[in-house]
C-alpha cells in the first residue's frame, strides 16, 4: 500500500510539530483586566467564568501571576462609580485607570500596560462620546475628549493606548495630542474594524457600559459589511495607528485575513467576551474538550492576527508552559 507525502508528514508527533504552519506563543497574548473602585475586591463576573473585577489593592498578586506565566502585556478597562454626561472621569488624573496604571508601574515598572481609551464606562448615558441635542454622538467634540483621555493615561505611565470608540479621526487627534506633549514614542493600537456585535454582552456587564438608550450602530460597523473594514483600517493607518485591530474575532476571521492582506502593520484581534463565555461554558459543561481553546486561538492566528487579546491568555500561558500542545 502506498503512502502519500502528506500522510508521511503526519505519521509522528515529532514530524507534525516540525512541519506545523502556525502556533501560539505567550508573546502573542494580551490579557484584559477590569479594575474597580473599593478595597479587597476580587469578584468573579457572573457572565464570564474565571474573569474577575479587581480593586487596586488586589492587583499586585494578579500582576505577579501574569508575569510568572510569561505574559508580557495587559489591556486595562476601568469600571467607574462616577459617571456624568461628558464622561469627565475618563480623563481625571485620579480616575480608576490612571490610578491602576500608576499602581502597576509601582509593582513592576517593566510590565507593558495598554489602556482602553473610550468614554462609555464614564458617561451617564453609556455611549462612547458626547451626546448632541438630537441624541447622536458628536464626533468632533468627542475626539477632543478622547485625546485628553489618552494623554492622561500616558502621563500616568501607560505604554500604549487603544482607542475603542470608533469615532472618525480619533487616531489623528490622539497622535497629535501625544506628540504635542512630548510623547512621540507612545504607540497607538486602534480598534480599527470594530463591529456593532451581539458578542459584547458579557463585557457590558463587566464594564457597566451598556448604552442607556438606543445602540451603537451609528458609529460601530455594520456586521454585514466587509469592504468597509478596509476603509476604516486605511484611515487609521493614515492617521498614525501603529497596530490595527479587528473586533470581534471568531465571527470575523475573513476580516482579519482581509486586513492582514492589506497591511504589513501588526494586526491584533480581540477574542471578545461573548466568544469567551460560549466556549468556556461549553467546556465547563463537557460539551467540548479543552483543546478547543487552543484550536480556536490557532484559527485566529491562521486568519492573520499577530496579537490576540483574550480572556483565555492565562489558561493558554499555563498550558504552553506545560508543553501541553506539542
């Protein structure tokens, strides 16, 4: 019986490992952290098993665990108790994210901190910007505020800012604000193709950021559109984005591939809360095996992502350390 070349290359674990086309490294992973007001808080988010809210005094143990696992970067989301129409807490010197950045840099100044730049967690109406008299988000006014938010984060010590609001020209506004204040070397990872997705539900519970009226379809992308994603990416690159992102990931693998084919800049993908919770609950209930997590991350890498923001980062880092996926 004859054996094909492809069959021979699959005959042993060693050969399969040598000829694999894609793999996951701990360097590819960015872990999201939710920080809240208060003390002594490490509270599991009900819709996101094994994901927690942390008060600032509980960050030290968490950061040390993340670093011990080899994860080099996190993205911070602040959950503010103080909200107003203008989202002014987002750029307060003593805002929750600003204090969290300073705390993490006290714990380990070499740890790479990315901050989410948006206003939805800080506005009383839950939208990502300033609302005008007709009930729409005022794009031009909002980008001025977002630039102040980004500046306040880097002043606190953030290494990279990640605007997630989907306002037009916000990357340009942030880049200019950072450069004018001497932060030319601080980079921007832009949520370039962020869709108005149903997969964000658990995150909105975690961040207390659901819109109080309407939805975000006037500024986030229509999930029926594909070519539009490349126009958004093109704009962000022209405005100075250093990394472009596609969000969500699993239902948008075709978009990740399109973006990868379009640019040589690093491409990030956000494996969002709904994607995480579906897979986690399927595994916890014995519907799927744990290896589905790794297979899922490989699909995102295979589509073209260089970096993956995922709530599975700690789990994957542990398994990679154990050589579980060889």
